C-alpha cells in the first residue's frame, strides 16, 4: 500500500481493487496504479484526504461510474438513428418520428 495514512477500510478497498485488476490481466504496476487512484478518489470524496482536486470531489465516484464512459462509444459514423431519436425524445422535439438520421442530427444541433 502506498501510504500509511489510509484507514483499514481504504486498505481493504485498495487490496480488493488491486486483486481484481490483476485478475483482469493488468500488470502489477498498472493494478497498483488503478487501486491507488480509486482509493484516493474515494478518500477525497468522503473528506478523508488533506488535499483534493476539484475534479475528484465533483466527479462521479468510480464505483458508480463503472464503465459508463467507455460504454457510450459511438461508431465511425457517429450515433445511430435510434440514439439520436432517443435524445430528441428527451428534448421533446416535434416531428422526430418521421425524421431521418441527418434531420435528427440537425434538429439536435450536431
């Protein structure tokens, strides 16, 4: 473990994340880096850390995010028509059901 200022809970969390990353095929160094970053971010968000960056505190916790950023990938041609349609539905754009992909993109300002 990198620091001695961590609580027993953070120590267990660090070891758990490290072992999970190693099981997924990460190297020892990479697993340690992932575990330390995650544990430190959680310390900052819970107020345990003396220093913390604004992004660490304001961003979504690593456990909640859980791949949300990587799961939103779009293909080489951008979002699909269905993705555009769902966004138009959320924004309550009229006439969206008859629009083409290009028309939906234009209506959404893309």
